[in-house]
C-alpha cells in the first residue's frame, strides 16, 4: 500500500520544521521509510518550489546577531575589527555567530572580512 499524498506532504512539512532549526536554507528534502523488516521502502522527495524556508525575522536573531548586523556595512571588516567596533572581544562565540549569519545568507564573507550581502 502506497502512502497518500496527504501523508507525504505532512511528512515533508514535519521534516522541514525539524530542519529549520539548523539555520540552513532548505531546498530539497528526501525521506526514506523502510517497513516490514526491510521488505518495503517508501521514498518521498520534495518537488521544486514545494519547500519554502521561513523568512528570517528579528525573533530568530539573538541580540549578538543583531549587533553584528548593525556593525556591518558595505565595506568588509575582519572579525577582529568588527568585534572592536562592537566593543566586544573576538572569541569563538562571536566567530560562531558570524559563521551562522553567513550560512543563513545574512552576511557575506570574503578574503577581506565580513559585510552585508548585496552591497
């Protein structure tokens, strides 16, 4: 028996909800379910345009994330200069937030440092 399209959409929605916490943009989701001791396998793949990553809102940004974005501009700044501009130390905690903002597409990183994307 093949699962219904409604079940397929529910499973994909649940997977997207779980993956949204990772902070990565989600483009495609594949779910594999093996049942009956491996005798049956169901594979669900999302269709193009079916997965919509929730937009980034201020509620999803920490106070440190907001401070980093406020300190960045069109000119790239190395992490140490960015930290100094914010009045903070350049430690692993700050660098982790920088990496997360880059992964989420809110910052661009180049050889000269970090800046707001598209500027």
